[in-house]
C-alpha cells in the first residue's frame, strides 16, 4: 500500500477549517523529515486553504526536497493563470533536480493570459475538457525531449541528437502549444500526474484515463471506481497496472489505539474496492500531522516494502514510463 499525505504550507490565520492542516514552512520541514522516516510515498502540497494563505506548492516542494530528498512531493497546479508550457518546464526542472520524485495534482479551473491570446476556441469554458487537454499537453511535453537525446560529446561537438527531439504541435480547444521542451525528460519517465476526483467535481475515470498516473477517490465514489477506471483505461490503450487508485480519508488521531483501529478499517476498505493505497488528509496542526504519520502510516505500509524507492513512480508501485513521444 502506498500513502500520500496532504499538507498546506503557508501563514496560518488561526481560523480552523475543514481540510488539510495549514502549517508554517519551518514546521513543514519537520513533517517532511518524519514522512521520509516512516516511508510515506509523497507529500501533496495544497494550493489554497480556508485557514490562511498558502505558499506556491512548487516553491515549497523545491525547498523541502533540498532538505529531505527521500520522500516525493506532489505540487497542486491549477490551470488558472498557469500556461501549460511554463508549468511543464517548471515541474520537470524540479523533477530532474530531485532525481525523479515529483508529481503534479492538476486542478481544473480557468485559463491564462498567454493561452487565451492564442486559443483556437476563445469561447471554450468546460473545465473537464480543459483538464483533459491540459494534462495531455503536459505529458506530451515531458516526453518531447528523450533522455537519450542528450549526448554531451565534447570531442565531437554534439550536445544533443536533435532528430530525437520532437515538437508536439498541439492544437486543441483551449491550447496551442508547439514545443518541444528545452531539457531532457525525467529519470522516472515523466512526472506523476494525480487526478483527484474528490476535488475535481465533474471529472470521472473516462476524463482522466489518458493522462493520470494516480486517481484519488473518497468513500462516496470508491464503490465501482476500480471497474470504471479499468474500462476507461482499456479504451485508451492502457491497463489498470498503469494507474494507482488511492482512497482519500481525513484523519484526526490522538492515541495509538485509534490508529490501530483506523489502520484495520482502511485496509479492509482497500481490499473491498481494490485500492492501491491512501491519501491521508490530517486535520489540525503540526502535532496532529506528525501523530498521523508516526502512528498510522507504518500500519498501512506493505510488509517488506522498499524503504526508500528511487523515484516517486517506484514508491507508488507504478512502472516506469518510457521517455518516448506518443
């Protein structure tokens, strides 16, 4: 079982609200140290909180990864105000710097000034179609410059084999992106794409099947999610082994006995609905998050699991994606 933990990092206002804990950047470092110690696959850094202002998740991820590189980081990126080429370049740079431990939780929203100025269909507004197209652009850009194209032969004077570097020449309803990116693909094939069906409303398995590597469902949507995802993946030429299905659950733990009971309950839930792991959303402050990590995360881990997998994909039990444009 793989575990992701949600965390909002920024300036707490003191106002309590539902959802993930909002902690300071200093406390986030302490939490990342514990997450690394207990073998959590990744920390999902939330963009926005009702409890105060959050810092840019990609900036927080870069900072925390420099301190604690043995855990993965999933940065929430809204489509609003984020041109896909810029987002793809920023996330891939972070992924290369961390040795393949980065993912992105794409959030459907509105557009950005750059894309709106050149968008093929200026009146297009459907958020589901936007999410699907944006994710397609990201994944294709991340595969546009294969690692094997970077040669670096000083004697021959060859930096890269340009015949292997392909523009994506994308033109859809919302975006027109030529590409390619100006740097090589990830050691993990490409950064992980997380689709959170709890947060994305109208999105379903069919909408995310082409690009998602991780799909998150809550208890209300868990029943039948595995079958729906398996069918949707088959229609786009992928298999269920290509995607991790995680169950989202809010946790508020204050004693080891509660952690033991919840751990048994969550494992039963995973078995019933064929979940591959969990996304934990600890409520409360730093102490509550650390308690959840120390008492619950080890109970959800598989016996004999690799303590420090080399990439985020490996930590999530996903097979490596070949860095080849499709």
